[in-house]
């Protein structure tokens, strides 16, 4: 008698939708998402423009590299969300004072 296979649904299984493990790619996706969230949340206070601009810039870099090496659609989805948030935080941080906060200019 045939039995139905049970599939466990977790965040990791959504990222590894092809059945293979991708620890490096998943790490880039989660790190980009966290950096994007930090960059956006720190733009709520204009005095934190150094944090938002630098964290946003680093988030853009990790997101672009993660897009380059990503393997599944779930990873790409998280990377795009994180990239958008990091970009928004970076641009608003630049508008509030930039990467160096007026020290070099």
C-alpha cells in the first residue's frame, strides 16, 4: 500500500527548494535581509545616518554577491527584499549626512 510522503515545511526547506543544502547561499540571503532591516530601521533617526549608510552599503554588497551565487527562487526572493531595504537605508543615510558625516567634506 502506498503511503503519502510527509514534507516538513520550514524556512530552510523553502530556501532549499531543490532538495540540496546551500549553507553559503542561505547565509548570504539571511545576512542581507538582516542588514537591510537594520539600515531601514536606523533611518528613522536622522542622527544615525552613519549607521544606516554604512550598513546599507554593506547590505547592497552582500545582496549583489548573494544574487550572483544564489541557487533557488527562495534565496533570490529574500535577497531582493533585503537588497531593496538596504538600498533604501543607504540612500536615506546618504541624504541625512553621508558615509563620513561631514568629517571629510
